[in-house]
């Protein structure tokens, strides 16, 4: 990536593009650059390519082609789902139910709706990050328009029971949205079977390009656009379509799903080995998130006594890319809202790291990581002891 060889273990932040996806996209970046709205052959060619990709995306989630709206990514899909649905259904209610373990794209969209006169219930979770279906039942009322529940959390990887949640929402007359950005190609998704009204995807989480996403909108669901303009995507998302991105997304999803069974099994085995190996090396260490209902590629561990950011930086020096949590918040000083929601004490939340695998990772990389970990832990311990000594020194000078 940067000349130095690296081991990339941060696949919940983003993934490497699959070379087959790059190959499919390349003509649309170079010679096949038409605007799909144009009537001439270049336009028609772009339109057909987009149409094929729409078919690939819809087939991948059990939808019909005209139920897929291409967007600029996961954040925009979540915003369109929540804000677009709420604004279109304003006369029927003013309440949204979501959870405390959503991505900021959902949380901030709901907070925005609150400024417009809606109100949102953020459901708590248990120590594994699971929402209680009883809590959900109690929270959904006559005024509830929409329940939005993440399929799988981006930090700790906990997978919710979205089928049961959708049923509860529908029984009470509310619609159901799920943010499946982390789940796609890591577990099966079927909107028809799951009785889902709205579902968000982002291509860069499954070896596709960045800056392209999709929102599934069940036929007949009333929606209002949040981006206004030329009326592309049946008026729900104006702007000239990102044809190379769309073509890449279609191919990435098709490949990801065709290879999912094998890749999920392989990632799961690597993940389990990694977790075991890490926890053996740190007394009192534990896995964050649900032990069973979790994404196959996610190892989010608390290593008490080892500060997470120092771990990330020291591992970086050793050639490993890992994260303290979600990429979006890891540069900010704010503690992770997900770790807070599962009740992890601040000192322990600070000592957590997230390792997320992909189908491109190999067993040898996991072994290399476990091999280098004692050195990394020693380095972090040394740096933390030195800092502590320095602070104590400063304290005695002040006194
Ligand atoms: C669960 C979840 N939802 C939404 C997003 C936002 O996606 P994007 O970065 O494509 O806007 C992310 C990105 O990390 C995510 O993990």
C-alpha cells in the first residue's frame, strides 16, 4: 500500500477493492463515460450497464430491480431511509425508534429529525450489544412511523434479530429499516424473507469502490427525496449517476455473495484463532460483543492495562493496520457510544482494539500478528509506565 508491506486488519473501516471489480469498472472510467440520461449511444450504453448493476444488487438482497436506489454511500442511504421516510409520512406520526448501537449516520439522522419536531427513542442494549425485543415492543406506539435497527454493529460486530424486530414493527403498524452496511457479504440478507421496508448498503465494505451505496425501498413505500435536482433514481436521488461506482458495486456484491459461504467460514476460523491467541497473552482480557451472534470477521477485544490508541500506533509500526473502534470516531476524543451502551467502564473501553478480517487475509498473517504481539504489548507497557512515571514526576514538582 505505502511501499512497506502491511497486513490490513481494518476491514470494517473499508476493504481493498477486488481486482475483478476494478477490471469491470475501468472501461466506465475511460472510454465508456456516457451519462445514463443521454439519448445517444454512449448514454444508452451507460444506462444499460447501470441497469445490469441494479439487477445484481437487487438479486443479491432478494429485491426487485426497481426497488434499488443508488446513493453516495452508507451514510446517505441511512439518511435517505430515515429522513426521507419520516418526511413523507409526517401526517401519520412523529416517532422513530432506533437503538444506542447505531452508526452515527443513523443517530445523527434521527437527531436531525428531532429538530424538525419528531422524537426518537434510542433503545438500550445488554452487555453483548443485543437489543431486547420486549423493550422494542414497549417502545413502538401508535405514533411510531419507523423502527431503524442496525443488522450488525460496526464496532463490536453484534448481529441483531432483525427478522423478529421487523415483525414487531409491522405488527404495530410501523415500517422497518435496517442498516446492513457491515452485514453485506458477511451474512445472508433477504429483504423479502426478512419483511424489510428499507435497507442500506455501502460498496466499499465488500471490496467495491468508495462513494457508492444503495438503499432498498420496498415497492409502494412512501418516500421523499433529501437531495433535489434533476430527478434521477426515480426522483429519490438527483445527480448524474456514478456509473463506474454503480457497475463496481453490482460486481462486488455478485462476487461477494458467490464466495460468501467459503469466505465466512474461513474468516470465522481465523477470527476465533486470533481471539484465542490474543486473550491467552493478556490476563483479564475478554471479547467485546456477542460471543455467538457476531459478524464472522470481527474480533473486538479488551486488553486491560494496554491503551487502545497506543496499541494501534505500535501495531502500525509493526506493519499491522487495526483500529480502536469505528474509523469515523477513532480520530476524535469522544468515547465510543457503542462501548458506553454495553456498559463497558471508560478505563476498559480505552483498552479495546478492533481487528476486522477480510477474505483476502491469510492464516500466515494471523500467525505473524500473534507472533509480534508480545513485542507490541511490551512496547505499549513500557511507554505507559514511562508516561505514568513522567506524570508522577510532574505531580511531585507541583507539590
Ligand atoms: C454500520 C454502518 N453504517 C453506515 C456507515 C457509513 O457508510 P459510509 O462510510 O459508506 O458512508 C458505516 C461505515 O462505517 C457503517 O459501518
